[in-house]
């Protein structure tokens, strides 16, 4: 069964001497707001990491495939969904589109979660996903650096030369011509806040259920641990995943279920309960320990519960702060 509660969540990502999300239109330099110089991590980047984690951790499991895969044609997956739904050659276009859309939700985790535009090629319509994630934004300005590096080898020559030809070219060149220069883009440090929203009403349309929800939370807490590279060596979620769950207040069960789906407080007021700021003596933060964070549990609206998930496989602690979490204080 699809989830019955509305959720919001928020978490913090630390990036140290790395490129959190390069802009291909700007030479892959880290994305920034040109007015404030605060850094960005695009929602697409976060969703890609979630997809990668689901592919890695749930390989071969029914319903856990991913439709947006590297170097593939999405139309192939859409056509497969329509074939498995038995409507590949259906003359009634409207019924075929709906059936293909439903089958795609059953097959593909990312369609159930984020939605998809499947009106291209073998038309399966469009799906509005229940989970939406914002652009991550750094709390303070970041400093994009473009650093020169030296590679002690080259890759000159035509692609189809023989081994002997490459050896001859290498022998004929002086040593200083067998080196080349390159560049790396990074920031010294940035602490990024990322927010998310989960709609129970849209979940009913896609079948996004409790298992899918738990997998999403697991992926958010563990995705950076499996995304190490030369440009992203030190990126990690450094806070607990802070989850706002709408449960309703009415004594009437039917009405309370309705409230849990629709929500009991605006999302922006819930996010205001989390306050993270730079310590007074810190000029240039270089660690998340240079910040203090408070969660104002005494201001949580009625009908809303606050949960904290410390790591990928821990249970959610509801309505009080996790133990041994130095970064957060309860205010």
C-alpha cells in the first residue's frame, strides 16, 4: 500500500577540497549563486546518486529497476513497460497510455519516486512523482578554485596506430614533451543544506510505499559513501536525516487520516525549526564542526512528529534528539 503520511526532510552535506556539482557550461566549475557566491548542488545530481545507490543495493530485486540509466534509450524501457502491460499494440490509445504508465511505476523505482516524462516514442504518458528534492545550497559563500596539475604522460597520436608507431613517437620526443598540463576545479569547503518533500497524495498514484520510503532514506544517508572519485573524495552527509511526519490531530480517525495526507503545517515553518549557523569565532569555515545546530522541538506544531535517522541502517528516533550527537542541541 502507498504511504499515508506527508513528509518533509532536511539534511546537510559537507564538501571538503572537492567539486560538489560542476557546471558543464562553465568548464565544470562548482555551481555558485553569482550574487552571494553560495554554492549549489542540483536536484538532478542528488537524484542521480539515489538512483545509483538503488541500482547497487537492490540489483535484481523486482520493482527496483531504474529507468534513467547511463547511455541508454529511455524509449526502450517505456516500450518494455507497455509490452509487459499487454498494450503494446492496443488500438485504444488512452487505455494503453494509462496501462503503460502503471506498469512503469511497478517496474521502476525512480518512476514511482520521482516521476517521469514517458510521452516520447512509445507513449506512456507522464507521472508526477511524490518525492521532490530542492537544489542544495551552501550556508556560506564558497570559493571555487581552478588548480593546475601536471600529468607525467601524454596521449598523443592517432587512435588506430600500431604499438610500434606509438613507441617510435615516444622515442623521438624530448622528455618535456611527454608531459601535459591539466586542471581541477574544487572548493576548499562548503556545508550544503538540502530539503525534500514527499506527497502521500501523489504516492497513491504511483504506488510509492513504506519499503520505497525506507529505501529513499537509506540512500540519502549512504549515497556519498559509494560515490568517491578524484573530484568528490570528501563529500558526506554530516547531520542526521531530519524527518517531519504529518500524523494529524483530530479525534475522528477518518479525519485524522485525511490530515496526515494533506499535512498539518506549512513546510517552510517546519524547516525553520532547524537552525544551523557559523560559530562566532569562525571566519572561514573548514569543517561542519565550525557550525552549531539546534532543533527547536519545543516549537513543533501539533499533528507533526520529528524524526532523526543517524545513518543508513539505523531506526528513526522520533521526537527527541539522537544520543551522542554533538552537533545538535535541543532548544
